[in-house]
C-alpha cells in the first residue's frame, strides 16, 4: 500500500506540471483550432530564463521565477505576432499554421544551441533536499512545491476564464470568432491574451521541470507528453487538459514503478493512439470542424 501511495504522489506531482503545459495547448486550440507546437520551445526557454536569472543575474528565486514566466509570456506574444498573425488575417489553411509553428520551434531550439550550447545545466538547490516522511511514504519538498504552485496557477486561470470580462471574451471567441467580432469583441486582443497566458504558464512549467530534472535545448520534447495529455482530456477543454495531465502523470509513474521505466513513453503513446481511435474528441472535448 505504501508503494501505491508513493507512486500516486509522484504521479500527481509530474501530472500537475504536465497540466501547466497542456493548458497552453488547449487555450490556443480553443480559439485557433490548431496545435501550437512552438509551445515546446517556449517551455524550454522558460527553463533557461529561470536558470540564467538565478545563476548569472544572481536574482533570488522569488524574483527569478515570476520574471522567467513574464519573459516567456512576452516571447509567446512575439511568436503570435510574427508567425501567426499574418496567416490568420489572410485566413490561411490550418496546415500553414502547423508548418509555421514547427518552423518557429526548430528556430528556437537551434538559436539556443548556437548561443548557449548543448551543455546540460542544473539549477542550484532552491529547496532543502531533505524529504518529508509520512509514515512509510517519502515526499520530496520540490514535488510538494510543484503540486502547490501548479494547483494555484490553474485555479487562478479558471477564475480568470470564468469570472472576468476578458475571460468571457475568450470563451465567446473560442465558440465563434466572427460572431464575437460582430458583437464588439476585439478578437485581436483576445489572441494576444491567450498566447500571453499560454506563454506565462509555459514559463512556470519550464522552471519547475528544469528544477526537478535538468535544462538542455531539447527539453521542449517533453511537451509531447502534455500534447498527449491535452488530446486525452480533449483539446480545447481546460478541465479536460488538467484531468488528462493528472491521469497521464499517474499512469506513467505506475508504469515505471510496477513494470519498467522503459515502458513509460511507450504507454503514453499507446494511450494517444487509443484515444484517437476510440474517442478522438478526448474525455471532455467537443467534435469541431476546422476553423481555418
């Protein structure tokens, strides 16, 4: 029983970080109906921003952490303005958006390789490495911090979407952008806000993931897991992205704990194929037509 609870806690910790990554996918998909693969590059740069703010700029963590998130927030907006705005105004097919997203992702990864190098970097110790003991269960302080920070951020996002004027505008635009524009909503501002939110949460996820593991230019590949989680929960659904991420984190940790860590990625992609074959809309998603 103690091993079961240990794996469950580990799964909740990593699943909460997946959720921060997945909501960025879901937010963009909800209004533009395409998967923003540049999101992985933004997460990677979030990890690097946090690392350099702490180690080079010598900023305390409580300043470096939000500053890294604000940096990726700005970066995501610049990507939207540079890579997607003109395509959206020309009503380009959604395939063009995907190609542009992949190009931007490759550009971000390679510019980091050119300017910073491929060296793996580790965050300095932020929290005590002494674990918390709950009977036979051992919980890392960083795991607890990751779960708490993720939960607070996701709760604030839900509040913003459900109880603010801009949140209502995002919901309306995701339902029908043309009708929203006719009703007086500035959809261009909505797109900026959505990308800014996605970039902000990507920065938080990047710092947390870098603290737990390591920082390197290909760290953005971890967003494959958050993409799977978003598809599993239902692309375009924020509750679905969160639930799918938590379930994926738990499934992965139980696979590693009871079978082998070698099957961890295999199970994740088998899950993706199964969802696409059995229920393409995911657990909480809706079947929609292409908007582009």
